[in-house]
C-alpha cells in the first residue's frame, strides 16, 4: 500500500479506528463525553474526504468520487443521528460507550460497501453495518418492544444475509469472478448462464430487504416502532442510502439480466402501492413513517427502472432528499419524546405550538415526504417521475403519481394534528431544547428548504458522478 492509497483510505480508517478508541475510552471513563468525541471523529472523516480528494484502486475496494460522495452523505446523517442521541439516550438511561462506538462501526461499514469493487467486499460492508444495527435496534435493554424489534431484525437480517451470500456464491460459480467490472461486461463478452441468472436474482432480493422493498419489507414497521427514535432516524436514512449506493454499483449487472427490468418494475409498483395503502390506517407515527419508507423506496426503485433516461441520478437525488426528510421527522419525534416515546399520532396534538422548532422540523419533513413545495421532496419526485416518463413507463409513472396523492393525506394528517387540533388536558411545562437538539433539527430542515428552492448544485454533482444514468 503506497502513501496515496493510505490517504484515500483515511476517512474509513478514521471511522474504524475511532470506533475502537471510543469503545476503549468508555471502558476507562464512561460518560456523556463520548458523544462529542464520536461526533468529532465523524466530522474529521468528512473534512478529510472533502479536503483531500484522493482516489485509489486497491484489491476489493476503490476510492472514487462516487464513494466519496456517499461517504460524506452517510457520515452527515451519522452526525445528525449522534446529535439527536446525545440528549435522548441520557433521558432514557442509555449510557455507556456501546451506542457511539457501534454507530461509528456502522458508518465504516457503509463507506466500505459503497467503495467495493468485488462482491466479497460488498458483502462484508453490507453485513458490517447491518450487524451494527442489530445492536443499535435493541440498545434499550429495559424495553420489551426494543428487544422484540432487535430479535425480528436479527432473524430477518440473517435470512437476507444467507440469500445474499448464496447469490454471490452462484454468481461466482457461474462466472468465475467476483469483480464488479468483469461482471458488468456486455452479454457477448460474458454471457449469462443459469447460475449467474439465479445468483443475480438472489442478490437483488437480498438488497430488497435492505431497502424495505416489497415483498422483503415485513420487518420494517415492527423494527422502526421498537427501536429508539435516533436509531430509527439512522436506520431509515443512512442504511437506505448505503443500500441504494450498492444497488447503483450493481446496476450494470442487474440491467443485463434478461428479466432485470421487469423485476425492478414490479418491486417499484408493489412497494408504492403496499407502502402507501398500509400507511393510511396507522395510528402510530413510527409505523406510519415505516410504511411510508416502503413507498418512498418504491419511488427510488422507479428511478432504477428508468436508468437509461437518467433514472440513476434521479434515484440518488431522491434517496438523499428522503434521508434528510427522515432525519427531520424522526428527529422531531426524538426531541418531543421525554420519559417515554411519543408514538401515537394523537399524542402530537398542539405540539407545533408547544415546541415550535420541533413542530416546524416535523412539518417541513412531512411536506418533503409528501412532495409539497418548497420542500426538497417535490424536486425529488419531479426528477423521478420525469425520468420514468422519458423512459416511456407511463403506467408506472401514473401509479406513482396517484399513490403520491394518496400519501398526501396521511402526511398532512400529522401536520393538522400538530397545528390545528388542541392538546388534550393540561399542557406540561416545555423542556428547553439542548444545543445538540437544536442543531440536529435545524440542519435537515434548512437543507430541505435549500434543495427545494435551489437543487442545481446537487443535481450537477450527481450528473458528474453518474454520467451514464
């Protein structure tokens, strides 16, 4: 390994070594100071990625502008999630070094997955951050619901890992290579055999679990509801972003499948329909947002269907905006939850006036998820629908537009509850927000409004990173 390779790998090394440092430091001197330390470590990785734009190609991993973009994006979500968890975990009695150390480990795994150049490293990166989430989902030891969610996620995740591993094994057996560049060769150079076809389908199904696409979505609502709000914020944003980054790396393989287009088409269609229709009847805000995330990933998959018409850029743009909106909404849930989780939608009656900043962040996040301007989600949906129509997928685009209209109802129902329905009973004294909570709410809210008004910088960047899609 030469010095240039080490410079390019430094952000991943900062996160991985930082995780070990936080774990050891907590054993020596436990306390809340570990959260600022973890935030500083993530910020150092982001600063290094931006200030030292090094590239490197090594066995199994390649640091490229694509991987650096996803590293910055995912590390940014990690910083916001850590800011939310600092006060939330202290109020809920979640102490110790496990949380910040595991979150750092998850971010290192995500960065590795998005920089992989072969299926083995891709699998290791995916399962590294998935394993970290097994721990984070059940981090609240005294919560029965959290323990149940952790067990469900573990069982479903283990099945997903087995399917993914079997798919990789079949692809290797049929093609003789694990390298993504060789698997992406045109069909004439590397024809698809039965083993490669079966293995590719299994890999796609394994990734559908990570993205909560129908039919690999049934774990989502229970896990989102059982996990603590800061963990759900990270699981619903960074995990989805990293998984979509992996799918973008594998799109040359999936596009070459004889039925790849039709599989993605049905994944997108069923996810939009099932997610939005199920969200309509939810009374729990976390379950509603969970089913909503199934639908949102269906819209992102719609971009994958329209890959030749610029759909890959639209899908990447969509997942970034979805992640920012998820941080705003789940961040508001975390801030408004004191001794117990404020999960029932009726529990948010009048909260827009009781806690104006949290109410505004939730409202802007919900507007973005619904695709209402000037929030950034409107531009994201416009990009995905435009690419789908350019590709000639009229039926899929119409279903997407109609389901998006249905989704407006359950998103605005929460906004109405926040501002137009008075609180029941006496209103308790408002807890003053911590500085970390204020920052964690302001950042995603400001980004949503900025990208809703001026999305060109991000779109131009994605045009450079994904010129062919």
